[in-house]
């Protein structure tokens, strides 16, 4: 049914993304995206990223919330809007040699399939990493594999060809590890500049940004991006995540689920002729009067 959308209550995707716990990985996903020289150059040339890096991150997550929780029309409209924005972004970035010198200029367009794959892959891998910290007894044992299979739907909606998208979770992990440990990420001055715009932004939560970055990313990449959280970053990161998880799990589920999930449940209940829950009614009412963070 179009009212359900591309996903639905039965999917692992909904069970994961209704939990805004993912936002803890937001810095990681954003840093990994701009660690690619083409993305860094693109946002430097075509956006206000240096003055508003978290705005871009929020808009990315809001768009994905619509694709995951909106109906098919909303998801398709969001995907088309993203494609229109990306269609005009193109340029060149310097290819850095092993000696650290710029060897050539590499042309890019934001609609390049490999580049689209990388941006989406940062969200997928970050999701897998973050939700390992939030055990959910309602998930099946093979939730990672199911989640990855469902991600192929979102990839298709976003225009990522199945010939480019890794065929299964194992292939995806190999692809991502190769990218993560390559010399490409963080190889240009623009990568470092955009990373510093994130971790040194006046609105960034100080040392916690460095810690969340250093705790998630390989040390060589952190060094290239100019990120340092001290020699005991790994231990402090684990403590931070454990404390956050304990506090997060104290919240009642209805209160902690994100607005897009409640709005989607409201939409489906109305289409089925059943009575929506109070949370769905509230966020549907609120969404008609104002823009809700991570709402549809």
C-alpha cells in the first residue's frame, strides 16, 4: 500500500530508525562524508557548510526520515529533490600522491554513482555501529542482514544502481573497510578544513565532538582530519556510550520514538480505519502547525 510507504512496521528499518539513538553517530557519518575529497570540495564550493555544518547533517537525516517513514509519494518527492540539488554540483579535487604532493585534478559530479554510494554507505555503516550499543530484544538474530537487504530499497529510491551497491552485508563490510583504510579519505586540505568546521564550530558540544569522532574513526584518518581526543579516547568513548545508553533506556518508548515514526503510525492507522494512538495524533497535529525536527 502506498500509505505504508517503502518500509513499514514489520521492517527492521523502522524498529531501528524510530530510535533517535542514531543521532549519537551523526558526527561520525558527517565526518566520513566530508572525508571524501569530492564531497568536501562540493560542500565547500556549493554550500554554507563551514558556517553551518550541522544544518547539512540535520537536512540529510530529515530527508532520510521522510524516505523511511513517509508514504511512497513523500519518499519519491524527497529523492527527486535531492537529485535536483546534486545535479548542479560538480568540480575538481586534487589527487594527492604518496609523497603528499598534488599530482592531478580529479573531476567529479555529485550524481556520480560511486559518490552517491559513499554518502549513503556512511549512514548505513554508522547505523550498524550505533545500534550495536542499543540491544533490542524484539529484533531477530539476523537483524543486520535483514536491515542491509532493506537498505537496497532506500538505495534504489536515491538512484543508486544495484550494479554499484554491494550485493550483501559481507560485501558491504569489505567495501567500507577498504574505503575507511584507504589513503583517499582525508587526503586534501578541503577535507581537513570541513572536518575542522564540524569539530571547532561554536555550537559543537566541545570535547564531546572530538571524542565521538575519535571513538568511531581510525587513528590515521583522525590525524589527517586534525581530530584528537587524547591517548585514552577509546576508554572514555566506551564510558560515554554506556552511560548514554543507560540514561536513554530509562525513557518510555512512546516518548523516545521520533516524530516521523509516530506520524507514520497515524497515517497507517487512518488508512486502515483504526484509531491512531495519542502520540500519533499529537505529532500529526503539531506537524500541521510547525516544522518538527525529524518529522515528516
